[in-house]
């Protein structure tokens, strides 16, 4: 189609089309830079105690205190205990911060007890989640993450959801999940 316009001496038409396309691109870029305000209401049916990881991912994905508290209440009504906490800093400094944050939050909220089996399961799930969230070589990346811990009688899950970047312009989301039997 384009070659027909060129050979039919329609450079002006082509320029108008190119300008229109560039304007569309600029508008889309401007739209993404402004951000969007999107609110989703979803219903998830958990029909197996093995789906504790799905619940942890959902909790780590909450973006307001109200939605976080509502989900924790719903989980508690079904006998599942949960807690969420946040950490941030350089990726190289996070293992110590994350350990303190998730152990402290889990013990304080009564999600785990200070027994060998429960602490062992919590730490194994956390290591698995962090391996999915942080990759080798990200030591200087800036990280902000929400950690969710959900457990039932048999399983415990740790989900990490957050943003990482070497530079603020390159900021993007990541997540990791670890599940371990108690």
C-alpha cells in the first residue's frame, strides 16, 4: 500500500499518516507515564489446603491496608493464619532484613510458634521465595517488597512481591513464592 502512495506522488498523505502514528505513540506514552487508577474485585475459590501458596501470593499482592486486612480476615475465618510485612533497601542487604522481618512478623502475629518444625518450614519457604524474587547479580539493585506468610495445619507459604531497579526509570515488579510442609 505504501509503495503505491509513493509512486502515485502522495508524499503528503504518507507524512500525515506517519504524523498520526507518532501522535498515537506519544499519547500512549503519556498515558502510561500518568499511570492508571484501576480497581479490581476478584473472587478466588481455594478448595484444597495445598493452595496456601495462592493465598500468600494474593496477600502479597494487596495494595491497601483495607484489602490486606479483609483478606487476612477471610483466611482466618477458614482457619488459616496470615501476616504481611514490608522490607526495602539494596538487594545485597536484604537477606538479613528479610529474615528479621518475616520471623518477627510471623511470631508476633501467631502464624508460627517457636518450634523446630515450624521455624524450619518458615525458613525453607522463605529461601525458596527469595530465590524466585532476587536473582544472582542484583546486589546493587534497589528493592521494595511486601512479604506475606500464610499457613494452615499442614503447609506454610511465603510470597514476596515488589519492585526492583538499578535505576528508578527501570523499576519493575517481581515476585517469588515458597511453600513448605510443616
